[in-house]
C-alpha cells in the first residue's frame, strides 16, 4: 500500500525547454538531487521519486522554465489550487 | 459687440509674464533649479502652483528637473522647467528623451552671457544653435523667442499648445533683457485663448498603438494610469513602443519625428514684417534686439532710408520662407545678434544672392542699441 | 508550486519575445519572479503600477511586464519616477536600477530621493559591475577586484548601498540576494507596503563579465558565494566583528516612519490656499 501511495504522490515536474537556457541553477540547488543535467547542460528529472516539491527550482529559475506540480496527482492539485484561489490573500491596495 | 471682458492691467516682468502664460495654458507641474536669470519663474510658481492644486518641486539639479518634468507629463500633467545656459546644457540628454519618447513639455532658457558661467546677470543670444542641436542625434525642435512682455505671455501659451499638439518638447528662449525688464500688459481674463490638450486614444487599450505612424504623424497619447499599459523608452522603438533594431522600422520612425514639425511650419512659424514691402534695407532680428531694430528702422525712415524689419518669434524651425521673402525684396539685409552670428549663418545659407547680408555681432553683454544698427546701415548702404 | 509560474505568466507581456534577453543564469530573472509575486501581493491593479528603469541590464526589465513601464536615461530613473509620483500620487511607482545606474551616475538623485522621502520603492540589483557594457568596475566593485577597466585590480573602495540609503533618510531598507529568492519576496512585499522611500538592495552576480574575469566560476558558484557570505541581521547581532569581516547582512536593515513627500506637499497646498494655518 505504501508503495502505491508513494508512486501516486510523485510531484509532476515540467521543464519548458523553449525558455530554459541550461544555466544549471535548478540542478545545483535541488536539495534532493532529483534533477540532473544532460550532455547539453539542460536539466532533466533523473530521480522523480526523490522530489519533495519544495519548489526551490521553480522559484530560482531565472527564465520561469521549470514548474513543480503539487504532491497529489495532477487532478487533485488543480482542485486544491482553485479552492485556494479566492483566499489567496490579495490585500486591498496600499494595505 | 464683444461683451466687456474682465481684464487685469499689470506691470509685469518678462519672467512673470511667462508664469502667467504657463498658468493660463494649464501648467500644473514645475520642477526647477535656481539659476540667474530664470529664478523668478521658479519662485513665483512655488507660490502660485500650490494655490491651484498644482505641484512645484525644486530638484537637486537641472538633469533631475527635466527628468521630473518628463515623468509628470507622462502621468498627465502639463509640465515645465526654467533654466539658463549652464542648466540648459545639463538638460540636453533628457530633452532628447522627450523628443524620442514624444513627451510634451516646455523648457524656458533665460539666455545669459556664455560660455560656461559667463555673464550670469547680462544678456546674450548665444544659445540659439545649442537650442537647435544641443541634444545628440537627428531631431527636430521648436524654439520660440519673445521680444516683448506680451509675447512672453502669448508665446508661453503657444509653447504649451505646440508641445501638446505635436507631442514635442518646446523651448522658450528668453534673453535676460526681456526676462527681467518690465512692461505694461493687459490680460483679458475670459479671453477665449486657444488652449490645446493632448489627444487621448479613443480605441480600447487592446487596440492602442502608442507610437502609430499616422499621416498627421502625432499618435494619440494615453497617460500613465489611464488603463493603457504601454511601454515608453529612450531606445529607438517600433510603433508599439518596444525597442527595435530593424532598419525598416527605424527609418520611418525618425522621419515621422521630423514630419510632425515640418508638416506644421505654417502653424509654428510666428513672425512679423514691419514696412518690408518697399524696404531697400531689412533688419532680421529676434528677442530684445528686435526692439532696437524697430527703433532703428523708424529712425532710418526719418533719414529717408527705406528700412524694414522682419521680427522672428520662432527661431526653430528656421523661418526660411519669410527670410527668403525679404532677401528677394531688399538690397541689403542686416542681421544684428548678441552672439558671433548664429541665425545670420542660416540667413546666408538661404540667400540666393539677391541681397547682400551683413551682420552685427555684439558679445560684450550689452544690448544692441538702435544707434549701433543705424550706423551699421550707413556703413554698408 | 506550479501556480507561481502560472502567476508570473499573468503579468508577463506575451507579445514580447521570450526567453528574455539576460544571460543564462543571470540573477535579474530570479529577481523578476520575486518582483511579480510581491506586486501581486499588493493587490494593486496593473493599471496603477508604474515600473521605471534606467539603463543597463536591469533597464531591460520593464518591457517584459504588463504595467505602465518607462525606460529612462542612465541614472535618471528616480527623477522621472519623482515626477510621476507627484503628478499622480495614486500610482504605485517602482524603480528598478543596477548598481552603476543607482549610485554611480544616479548617485545624486538616489540620495536626494531618499532625503525627500518620495513615496516609491527603489530596487537595486547590485552585481558589482557594469554588465551590459562589457564588465567595467562600478562604485560597488570591491577593492582589489579585476574588471575590464581595472585590469591591474581596483584601487577604489566600494559604497555600501544600503547604508548609503539609511544615511540619506530612506524609511525602509532591506538587502537580499538572488540566492535567497523567498527572502526577496518578503522584502519587496514589505517595501511596497511601506509609505515613503523604500530601498531593496539585491546582491546578484554577473558571471559572464565579472565572474569570468575574477575566476569566480559559474552563476551557480556565485550564488553559492552569496549563500556562504551572507548572514541574517538577527544572527549577525550575536556574531563578533571578527566573524563578520567578509560577510554582509541580509534582511530588513531599517524600518521607520516618516511622512511621505506628497502628504507633506498637500500641507503646502493647504497653507497656500489658506485653508489651514501653519
């Protein structure tokens, strides 16, 4: 059961190669070394199961070229995202 | 019958008349830096603008002043600064920005003796070529020059109108004599003076092309905060305002900047002919020297000399048509200037040899007197 | 986490060519992400935000984002921004500058905008070099470092931009690095919420010019340098001067209250109209 559960929880990592400039920052600063660089220097997901969805790669990518979807599989995350939507804490201007 | 309008009869200094004109034109923002002989403009506006809910700010230098003026204009204000030679030199780069980004604003240059610190309290007309080519790169410019207190008032209004109508920086060259002397002036309060405001876009934001190439050449201007989120840059840009290095976009852009002004010479070029039709000798003059020229012409007429005057209120763009007219009808043209010959070069350039052009170049910090002009006429005619 | 990038895409100008112009690994891209997240938190509508930049690598930032954007002459961004803010105070004005842009040619305007407490946020990306023009040294280039104009090594001592801002009167000064991306979010949020002249100095890197000439390695290694040489303000308080020798502080350096310029000038208007006595 744990096995199946763990597989289901693998975060979904997207690398948008059109914008990625192979700078290597995401690979270098991934705390669990989930990512690695191919011969062209571009990142790829080497150990998907290692990803803990900390989002460090996404927040440090200078070109917004890597995204990490949440812990659950794609669908569940989307509901969570919509649920969170309204209370995303957008303060009134100037507050 | 024109109804009796409420009027104010004032004894105004040139700088004061510039302020009255600016406020009449709707100026609601001024940023400046103290410099003789323009400081009165800052001082008076620091008093008047807050009374009218406008904004006055004294910046840390002239570069900052013109920067703040351009920023304010982009936010929708009618903005002005006033300086003299040294400050005018410092402002040149940002004046160029106002040209390329097509930002309406007015810059007053109370001309004093130059170069450098020069003669802070004494007049000259030696910034004329700097007004034309002070900022780098190919660019058109509009520069007006009053010779009376009335013209200080009227030309400041015109300066704002041209800046808003053609989206250009407009220079007002006021030599120290006109800036500091006083004359009576009657201001009619509700006189229907034409006040022009920039044309706003009528299309919705998604269709707005901020630097569109229209036949008239002047794109509609949205102000920051109006919902038209567009990009303004000093880099050469395409019609959407994004930087470009494509020759097929750069060339039409630069030519449009010129077309905006050259298409409207008739509107922009203001001058007056005094008895030039039958004149053998015509004096071409501007600023305070135009006053001496009028007197010299009258004295000349008394001595049986047919003397006329072409007074130029528009320095740039050069009033070529009017100058050519007097060059054709006169035998001798005199160009008295308080510099080493800056407008006279232009007169000679367009002279096709019909008339002989002579200059008076006075650079001792004193105004050219009618007698000096008259004796020059006797000398050459 | 994907929502971060989704949010960023909401603010980008998609009719501009991406990927953006900065070198692979440049810190400005990281800072842009933090900037957009922080702006989104302010709740301001896009129409009311004005992004002003000067000349240099940072100067090319505003064109990519969907606000009222203005790319001014070198060093003069703060003067244009002052004009915008005073002419239309409801606009949220944010000024993006590089170290040369802000404290070399723009130094005079920087200290005066701080002194006047103009209500805007100045974000200074400090990478110790003039990157766009090929790697010349700047007022923040450390003593002894190499650049294309100090090939025999720099004999000038660097400014501390944040301390300069504090001394000149800024009401909020924070410093972060592009390595500490999360910290940038919170610093910028605080700066945007502040009324008055707020400064966020962001230590970044230029591996293309400065890093290569001084053998500081790739963007990754320079970010690791930032991680290892920064210490939070709180921790620094307990450290001895000796330990702090080659470290710089990150976090909020000053956060105080002073009336903003436009509110003060509103008083001038009231005095001028006689509706209020001094």
